[in-house]
């Protein structure tokens, strides 16, 4: 009877029922709980298991390069940036409005850290997120265009509620790359959210999109519905190096 029940639960795609029903039945019997309480406890176990599996799947799909969290992000280093501002952003209401998030700042100010940490928060809420560097994205866009599959690739990206494009200003793009990147930005305009990090202010984006008209059109689409964060601070890595050097100097040239 037990084996038959396990098979039936497997056919119904209730793996946690199958795995834990005997343990929970024994526990409920010891605690004199009725059948409804047993079923409720078992159902709760199944729901919890499915939730954790879904979150694990969303985090894998997001392709985040490393684990970062908001607790380790040093807000106090960034003038004008508050924890309440980031908390509001982490709640993800802007996603339902198809708004964008644009994070600007010098290298080492925590743009990627913040983007990844926010992405993790959104995944934990059950959101579909996808992280990519601008370099990787443009190469994939260009490849799919050459293979006559650009529309299919953009449609595939459309299933993600937030597309994170990291380091958009790091590489010199050629005209073909900027054309496909602009196509993607246009397709997601007012339909899906984008998070972009950049070292370059908008005034210098003509070095990315090559001509004034395309640059203006790209910025217009991104800014129309957007939240802009400026991380104006000294590089975290440079600051850490200075602190290590200061500690070394205090200890007579010996590192602690």
C-alpha cells in the first residue's frame, strides 16, 4: 500500500508528498492531530519545496556572475544615496510599470555589486531576471542577426522581466553592434524593464552609438520611464588599497 501510494503521488507530480507523507503521518499521530491537520501540514511542505525549487531555478536562469547582497553594499560611501531609496527599488514596483534603472558612476563605485544584489532580491520575489555584460550581449545579438535569428533571440529575452546590461561603456562598438543593441532597446521600450550600468554620462554616449541621432533616440527611450542612480564616490577598490597601505604604514611596513 505504501509503495502504491508513493507511485500515485509521483504520477500526480507531488514529490514532497511522496517523500514526507510517512514522516508527517507519524508526527501527526504522536501529536494527536486529525486528518485535516495532517493534510494541511503535508500541503505546506509541498508548497515550501516548490517555492525553493522555483527560486533556485530563477537564480540559475539569471546567470548572475557571483553572489552579492544589499546588506554588504556600503550606502554611506555614496553621497545622496540612501538605504530607503535602494529598498524601494528592491521591492520591484518599477518592473510592473516597465520602467528602467540606470546606474552611473566611476569604476569601482559598486555599480555591478548593486545590480547583482538587486537582481537577487527580485529573483527571491519570483521575478524572471537575466544578467549579461554589454560585450557578451552585443556579440550574441550580432551572431543571431547573421544567423537570421535576431527576432527569435529578442523574443527569448522578452520572457525576462528585467534585462541587466552591465558595463555598457567598456568596449568600443562598431556600427553593426550598436545597430542591434539599439534594436533591442527599442523592442523593450515600454514593454519590459532594463537595468544598465555605465561609466559614461549621457553626454559621452555618442562614443557608444556613433551618431547623434541614434544616441539621442537610445537615450530618449531609456530615460522616458527610468530611475537614475549616480554613484559618485571614490573607487571601493582604490579606497580599500589605501586603507591597507595606511594600516601597513602604522605597523612599520608590516601587514597585519
